[in-house]
């Protein structure tokens, strides 16, 4: 699997953090995409693939009501996620994309970021003309793909837009370390309610929610890099800011649908490069041979994923 990442050009920073390209045969039929501190704008240059929705468990019967697969649009925007996504891959993957800072969307659209967090939407809703890039990128080199992305996004920056530096500083601080909201607000010279308002307006999520996602992301990145058998049980607590093992397990189930030991087993089998895109041979709870149909209107779908895996 080829993966390349380049920093975004200066005229798109700090709104766009990086460009990336992935191409090759997937490690498994499905993958579990874990939440992280960024949003993504993606152009699919391969055959279609699908997002799998597992319907909530029925408390009375103890069973799920089935699964639903939604075909992903040619171009799509994935907002900040607060739980995992499951995708069904084509035989070969070829995607290019842009990593957007949590406050980055506001540089391109007046649509409130809060309306797009926890969702995956057709990119045409926010970036008209994005899907048409595919016609000129039949078999691009990474430099050609990244140049096309940069040109497209630079042309769509809102004239005269400037983000609130307090949102930039807050997002950067929370991505780097676990901070109490009160301490972060004091560092920025504002009260807690003002910080909450700023981040909801510019990032679409409050500081506590964003902090939780960042803490989980730091943990899985560090845990996946450990040698096999190097950490188990309470030893994992040294890698992140969880105050006890039950707290760690609850957070892991919430964000990943795994226990830490289940996650480590899978990632150690495949390698640390799969820390946040975890290969799955099958979808948990999906009966053998169960057919997943495409939801009508899939090319323009909007699917709220915030309750997935809870």
C-alpha cells in the first residue's frame, strides 16, 4: 500500500494541515476508521466503496436490526468524528485528500461547522465542483494530485476571512496535551463560557469533546507503535491521560468499539501504520451472507455517525 503525505502550501495554512494520497490493495475487506482531531476532504479515484451502518441493539431481544451500506460519493467531506466509521473497501483503493484543521472548514464556507461534525457528506454541498477534479486525475502522481487539490482549495478560500486566533491556540493546545477547560481558558485570557462559544462557533465542538478525541488519538498512536507484548492492562495507562483502567476501557469502547487488548491484537497483526484505519475481515454482528444494500440516493448521502458503536 502506497501512502504519501505532504504539508499544505502556505496560502492554505493553518486551515489545511496536509495533503495525502493512498493507493493499493487494502489489507482486509473492511476497515474501522477511528476518530481523530481533524476533518478530511476526500476524492475517490477508485471503484466505489461503502460505509456500513450497524443498527442499534434491541435491548429486549439482544439482537441488532441489521446493517445498511451507503455508497460513498466520488468526493466527500468527513467532519470531526466522535466514534468510529466502518467502510467496505473496493478491491483496490485510490484516494487523495486534504486534512483540515478543526477550525478549517470556516475558511471555505459560511455553513456552521457544528452542522457537519459527526457526519460524512457529499463534498459538492460545501465545495461545489470538487468531484469534477476526478476527470483530470485519472492516474496522477502525488505531486500532480496535490497541486490540483491546492489550486482547487486556494480558489475557494473566503475573501478576507481570518480565523479567531484563540480557536487556533485552543485546538493546538488540546491536540498536544490533556488540559482542563478552566486551565486552557485561563491560558487564553477568557472565561470557560467564552472558550466554549469560540470553539463551538469555529470548530463545531466544545473544548471538552475535542479534548476527549485528541486524548484518544494520542493514545492509539502511541499504543500501536509498541512492540507486541510490551504493554497490557494497567501498563497502558502510562501512554495517555486516563485516570484509571475502567476509564480507559470505557473511552476505548466509545471511540473504537474495542477493548484496548482487542485493539492491540489486531494492530500488532497488521502493523502500526494501521493505528487509526484498522483492518476488519468482517463486520461484528453481521451474519454470514447478510446482504448490505445501497441506500437510495447514496451518491449524495448525509449520514450521522455520532451514535455508532455506543
